[in-house]
């Protein structure tokens, strides 16, 4: 402190990735809060009974709600009351806009990117980023290659279609160690088939948010445990100095 250093608060937050976990129950939401959960991603890849996901928005076999249902809006309000952050990563665009309109507190995108830089629909449009920032929210930039690089995103869609049957077969392996080894092998093959995104791609997304919404709207949301490919210069937290 004598040399001008200031104390920074550091916290690790427990979260839920996918509102299906509360089984349509505000009571269960409160139970999770009591257990220490402090943010919830409204959807994962699946549309649940009260919120549409971006992951299956084009699937005609899935019943969609055009955003949040009345129950979904009730859940967002209850999250506000509890002091639980509303996370809109993975949600459909209409779910995002409904959540932003309903929430009285700032909302976050825990692991997303900029659709203007990479056309992956999990990324956010400039209009979404501006609207989120205007209410005090933060976009946390995802390090996944498909989020960062347009060429990787386009190549991965074709490769995904080819490798999906093998991946689904691997998930059905009953022995946990064999299943994990098979999935890791497929992920390695996938990652090696396409040129990965780079640290410059991460910088491009960060800089785009800065230009669109200001520096206070930028965070980091690596998604290290959820993606198969990240820039090699940013494949661990130990390499964060490369970014700065």
C-alpha cells in the first residue's frame, strides 16, 4: 500500500449453465441460491419450458416460446430479488431482449463474442451489445475458436456434420475412462483439422466491444471447459499476460 498499490476484491462465483436445472420451479431457484449459486445462464443449448435457446432455435421439432414465457419473466424477477445475476449467453435473441427488458439489474453474457466479427449465432449483434451495456451489463469474450474466427466457424460447421455420429457413439460408451478417452481423441482430431483462432482474434473481439459499447462493457469468459479449440497463446490462465 505504501507504494501506491490498492486492494482488489477477488471472488469465485458458483453458477448454473442452463435454466432447465431449476425444473420450472422458483422455489428450486431459491434453494440453489441458498446453496451459494450467484448466477444462472437462462438456457444452455436446449430450449427449456420457459426460455428459448439459440442452440435449437432453427429446429422445427422443438416447441419455442418467442423469447421468455410469463414464467420465464417471473424467474428473471426472482433472480433480481435474490441478487442472482442473469446470464444471457446461449439464449435466443428474443430471449435476450425479453430478459433485458424484464430485469431491473444489469445482466451479463458470461461467454460470448461479437457477431459482427464472427457470424456464429452464439455471438451478440452490435445492437445487443449496446443495449446490454446501456443497462450496465458486461460481455465476457469467449476464447472458443468458433466464436473468434470466421474461417474456423465456417470450417467447423462442415466438420461437425461429419464427426457428430462418432461423437454420439463415443458418448454411449459405458466405461467412464474409455468414454473420456474416445471423446478426447475426437476432440483432438477436430482441433487438428482446422487452423485455430489466434490471440489477435481475441483482441479484435475485445476492441470491437470497446468501439461499440465502451471499455466498461468488456470482460473475459474463456469457456476453457466447454470448447475444444482455443488460441495456443491463450490456452491456460497462466498465459493471460500474453493478452495484456
